[in-house]
């Protein structure tokens, strides 16, 4: 088993809002090992990106309260100073954002922007530029030398995302956080980017934390999966654990909602109800109001994480789990 790289212990993130606090993430726990692709999957607004941004303390407005531990290579990033975090951002942990056009500076060529990060490590300029061209070739950028001298608006969405991946990998990080990296891309380019991420993981040995709402991406490249609902991680396991033996009702209902190959299997299932308002930290399972198996206990007590196997954990009172598929 690979060595542990990142461990999240009981992470909670509360945002200050007009009428109190919004509980965006509650008691999230998981770990990522070296050379592993770990996917966090769930609906939009469930807290996936909040976890990702909390790791590098990139949350907007700075009106958040973060509790718990974010252990990276044995050091708690939640207790790190801003100067200590600067040494981690980009160098040890890289991040790819949803829209690369928003992340790239429109007035500089893409190659210069990638080179800028390399120069931080006091590498000679000529060597740094050669490194940029090598990285463009590694991410399968067509005509690497010419594209390195192009501005962001001159590149397609897929090319811009390749620039972002090259930028993040140029300093050999231990962990790459990919926050919805293929949302704005068509399915053909999406498949290419996924293959590229997996290939670069194998080549560079970089662990990947993939944030997505797309189960298709998860099945394609993930080793381990965390299923998230309303700010809580309700189930974690290998990709086979989650897809073949989902133990939490939410995970199982999500599987039933996935499109099938044929029409014979009937209409897609929907999950009744809506996500609860999270401005008050009331006890109880957050999925209880939508769960077809909820009991009185589910509304009044917080379920603990229960170990199913060495790789599989679930946060639910149901002893044997349920497969509603």
C-alpha cells in the first residue's frame, strides 16, 4: 500500500452569513496516498470545492471558520502560517480550476505564465523555457513551441486546460487537485484530458484529488471515491466498492439515477425532496428527509463512520446497508 500523503480529519467549514453560519462542510474525513487518484463526487453545492480550497486556504472573502486537521506530509496546514502555505502552494500541491480562461492572465503568453512558476525555484531562464516546452510536449500540446508563444484567447478550451496542467506539474508537486477539470470541455476533449491526467500520474508519480459530479469520470480513472452530500462525506471506498456495493442509500440512489445503455430499463429514478437548509447545525443525518429508509433516530442523532472493510466506510445507521438499484 502506498504511503499516506494527505489526511483530512473531521474537517468542518462554516461561512458567516446574514442570519448566522452556513455549514458548508461537516466532519469530513479521508486520506489520499501517493500515486493515487482520489475522487470526491456529489451534487453541485455539496461542499466538494470547499474542501479543495480549504486545503490551500483559498476560500473567498475570508469569512470562513475552519475546524479539524488537514495533515499534509505530517504537517497540519490548518495551523500553517501564510508564509508556510506559500511554500506549499504550487510547489507541493498544485490546483487545476474549472475554467482555465479565468485562471490565465490574458496579457501574457501561456508559456511565460508557465515559466513564471518555474523561475520561482531559481532555475536559469533558458533552462526554465526549455522546461516549459518539455511540459507542453508532455501534456500532448500540438506544436508546443508555437503554442507556448500564444495568448490564452488564441487557444481552444482543451489547449488551455493542457496549459493549466503543464503549469501545475512544472514544479513536480506531490498532489494535484483537479476541481471539475473537464466541465467546460466537449466529451472528446474530456476523454483526452482524463487519459492525460492518468498518464501523468503514472509518469510523474503525482497523487490526484479529482472533484466532480460526473460518475462517468470517476469510473474511468479513480482508485478511491468519496461520496458527498450536503457537506458530509457519507461513504468512501474503492471505485469497485462504491459502484458494485454501495452501502449508503444516497450512493445507491445516485447509481439508480445514472443513464443506462438501453431504454428497456425504464425511466431514470429521481431522489424525492430537497437538500436541507444548513444554516443551523442540528443533529441528525442530513439525508434523512429524503431517505426512504429513515427512522426517528436518523433525524435526532449524527451517524458515526462505520467500517465495512479495510477500504470501505459508510456514515449510516443501516447495519447491512441497502442496494435500491
